[in-house]
């Protein structure tokens, strides 16, 4: 399959969403059902520590995939994802 055909196949299975700064893409313990590709902006991946404070695990940059643990059998999210600015996501 050519990369052009692969791109068309992926586009047929995906939707584009846009999240504003501070919105929630997914929360801790939500069902892990989707994988995301960041088109623009940045996404903060974090969790809450035992002391109740937020722990930033990663900052996702454009072109990066996140939420991929759903492909590896994760049933529920172990982190939360929030945009740090307007962020279109596929």
C-alpha cells in the first residue's frame, strides 16, 4: 500500500477535533479507547501524585501521537491530557 493510500485509509477512520487551552481531552481512569495525533499546539500529559499535586509526565509536540497505551491493552487511562493552547487533533 502506498503512503498516499495509507493516508486516505487513515483519514477515513479518523476525525479532526479542536480543543481550547485548559479543556480536557481525557481524564485519569476514563476508558482508553482512542489514539490521538497532535496537529498543532502542545498537550500536557499529567497525573495526580499521592500528595494531590499534579505531576507533568510529558509535553506533546505537533506530529506526535499520544494515548497510544490503548493500543497496548490499557483498559483505562493512567494519565490525563490537556491542551496548553488551541490544539487541533486527529
